[in-house]
């Protein structure tokens, strides 16, 4: 069945898409004018020169991206266990 054969490439696309989506959400929060969010926090702390909080927010963004990537890799290994890795 063609569906099962396309799953490895689908998961690669999903992992790439979630990474791009995370970056786009953070950038949108920075410039659109939201009330809260990591992007808004990064911009606000940068403007008042609060370097510790700014880097803490950047680190949280990195941790969130890493956890999402690991979640997709784990689900890929569970669902597409035959993909030859």
C-alpha cells in the first residue's frame, strides 16, 4: 500500500514543518503585538537590557524546539519502525 511506503518521508516533512512553524510563531509574537508569549518576552527584555531573562527566554525556545523534535522522532520510531535506521 502506498500510504505505508510514504510514511518515512512524511515524518521528515512533519519534523521540518514543526521547526519552521515554531520559528514563525516566535517571530510573529515578536512583531505582531501580542499580550504574551516567548517572542514578546524576548523583545521586551531586550529593550530594557535584561540580558539574563532574554537569554532564559531564548533557551526556553530552544528547549521547546528540541522537545518537539524528540517527540516527533519518538513517534516516528514507534510508527515507522521498518524505515532502516
